[in-house]
């Protein structure tokens, strides 16, 4: 038996409320119930990372989280990340995307990495993005873009507040 519950959360800094069926996934609530379309629906099995968001400051795959379980929590999507321009510019200049499907999830993970470690090594970057799949770039442009944003180009400063 499914039940409907009102979910109260903070989405990208703004208090929000939405009704959610007990089986609704967080990614579905974000996209359909709260109209934040930057988060992608990919595999729905937690394998691709396209739906990566920050849930109370931790990277989570929104397709593996039931919406009903996040009542009262803080959710940040790609639309809610502040100061990611350095990462975006680096992704563009390094051709770190082709089809763009994985890009929002990659940027969420990269922003979280740079928030925790402003000067990561390439191996640390590879480890951080290892839960996100990209079928177009072979990953090296993504690693180089994140490394550039952190070390060579802009200061890499990323704020998720």
C-alpha cells in the first residue's frame, strides 16, 4: 500500500514542500515535483551518477533515495551550487563533455571534491568521479578540467552554501 506524505526540505537554499508517494524517488521529486531539471535521470540503479546531488552536504545518488526519507533535509542540485563558474569554464575549455548527459552529476561531484580538497591530485579526482559514468569522453578531459579548475586556472573555489 502506498501513502502520500508532505515532504518539507530545503532545495538549493529555499524551503520547499511537496507531496510524495511513498515509492517516489528523490530524483523524481526533484525533477517532477520541484521542477529542478538539472538533475538527470539515468540508470535508476545507482550505477551512472547522473542524478548526483548533495544531501546534507554529502554526495548521494538521488535515484537510490526515497523522497519520503528526506523530510527536513537540505538538498543541493547543480542549480544550487554557487561559484562553480571555474569548473564550468574548465569543462568547456578541456572538452570535458560531449553529449552533456553526465555533466551535471560530474559537476556536483567535482564541486564537492573541491570544497573538501581544494588542491586534489589527478588520482584523487579519478577516485572522486569513479561513481559517475561518462560514455563520451574517456574521463581524461574531465580529470584535466577538474585539475585545471583547482590548480592552473581560476582558484577553483567552489561554494555549496
